[in-house]
C-alpha cells in the first residue's frame, strides 16, 4: 500500500541522502496519529545519549518524549509504515536495518534542540532518521523550524513542522537543529538501526 512512497524515499535517499515530503499519509491515518500525540499524558524529559534518559542536558535539548506502542492507533499505523520501509530499504539498498524505534516528541514554548548528528561517523547504530510533524496550525512566527546542514556544515534546508510533513535523512551525514518553538510542537522522531535492540 505504501509502495509508491517507499520508492520515492529510496530514490531520494540514493540521490540526495535526505528527503522532505508534504501531505505524507492519508488524512485518516494522520488524524489518528495526531490525536494520540496530543492525548498522551506520559511525556518525559528526553536524554542525550541514545537509549537512556539518564543523560539529560537542558542546555542542549529540551523536548519531552514518549515511545510509540504497537497497541495504539498511532503505533499501529506509523510503525507498520516504517517496518515496511525498513524491508523495502533492505531489499533495494542492502542497508541491513535491523529495527526501527520511534517516539513522540513535545517541544513546549521555548524548547529547542541544539545542532547535532543522530549518529557519530563510523559508529553504526542509528542509520536513517525520520521525523514526522503533527501541527495543524503552524506558521513562520511559531518558530520550531528544523534546520538541516550538509556534511561540510553548510545550511541546506529549513523545514516548517507542519501537519503531515515527513523528513528522512542519513543519520551520520546531516547535522540538524530545532529552533525554539513558540508554542506546543508535536512530532514523531524515529530511527532505523543496525545494532541489536536493547530490550
Ligand atoms: C531529534 C531531532 C528533529 C525535529 O529528535 O533527534 O533532531 O524536527 N528532531 O523534531
Ligand atoms: Mn536529531
């Protein structure tokens, strides 16, 4: 069902290493995911080091997160999409992705995420990053832009975190940052990995 999207993403990944797609999922799927994000009450401060929340540093990162679950509408839809993509990428590009993890993120007024890479060069754990935005009303004045840079740290692209916009990039090649949001900003950040799952 998602094959045309998978093809588009794969082509862009090969050609550019990243892609930004608007009006990404069908309206109904989007609405269910967005509703789950906003009715979730268990958002907790995010950590800096990959799988743990022990390493919190409010100077670098201020979002709060909650991991997606298969048992909810959002997890059922989004994780199914992502696992299909994982298979497609493995078959077409031999990436050997072993699993996908994803969390909702909530940036409240003033929250940001300093420029960073999702994976360190050479350390192969997070291979491909995805971000999916869940904000129905968002304009330039609301801040919270995602800024993407290239490998030489040259500015590449600004993404407004508008409803149903999807971003994907190679985790070790594109430094990126989230500018301070001026109101609540909802998204799903996810990663395809090639190591073993911890739990
Ligand atoms: C992240 C991240 C970008 C965004 O969670 O690692 O960079 O736009 N998120 O939310
Ligand atoms: Mn990131």
